[in-house]
C-alpha cells in the first residue's frame, strides 16, 4: 500500500532542533517523508542516486551529506541511516503522522517492519513505539495493535492493553439490565 500524502505540521517551525538544520537537510527531510515508497513504519530503501536526480544540480554527495546531518542531529536524530543494509528510518513518522491512531495503518506498519534488516533501525523503531502517547487513546484496538507490534519486535508493552469499558456490564443493548427496554434513555418510546 503506497502512501499518497505526507503530513507536515506548522509546529515544525517551532522545533529548535529542526530550525538548526541547514536548509538542504530540511528539504531532504520533507523529501523523505513525502516519498510514496516510505513504508508506514517509516523505513525507505536508501536510493542516493535516484534522490539526487530529484532536483537540478543535486549530487549524490549532497544527498549523503544531508542524510548524515539528519542522522547526527542532537538530541535525537531525525533519521537512522544504515548504509550497510541500505535503509533509512524516519524516526518520528508513526507518532507524528498519526499512524498509531489508525489500527489499519498500524497493521500495515507492523507488516512493513517485518522487512527491516537493520538491527539499529529495529531498535530505534522499538524506542519510537514506546514514545507513542498511548494514554491519549481510549481505543482498545489501538492498544492491542501497538502491544502486538511491540511483541513482534521482542518487547513487552509497559501499558495496560485493555481499558475498562464504559458499559461495565458488557451488555451493549441494555437488555437483561435494570433497563429492560434496551432504550438508552430508559424512557419508553
């Protein structure tokens, strides 16, 4: 499933670490997150030659230099670059793009993560999954998919995977309760 859009929040211009980057590294970051072959888990094959052909005058040396700037930025790198496995991980994609909030996209991210060869990238992915603000989700399915994703990567979730139901009886119709009508208001129709 190819991505057909990229989310860039205006708040990125308030991020001091991003603003410290040279303009060419910023452009490369936007370029990476807008690639159709960037997987939902945030990994893309390293294709320096192809990327250099995306703009007039851009060279493979320029692309590699900007990749290294993004990979070495502090306090956290914007990307994880593994030249040996020829993979690039856009570290915050799942969290910032809201992929974690959508169970079907998280399932696609889980599938894509199975193809990651780089141990460094798999480790960084685990750390990013742990940074997801799961406490902000009331969805049992979101929690379940995130927990399974972490388990796929050899981790145990440190959050409850089930949340209490708003209907403690577990009876969505109301039948068999003090409200035999099944009408949520309790008033006869």
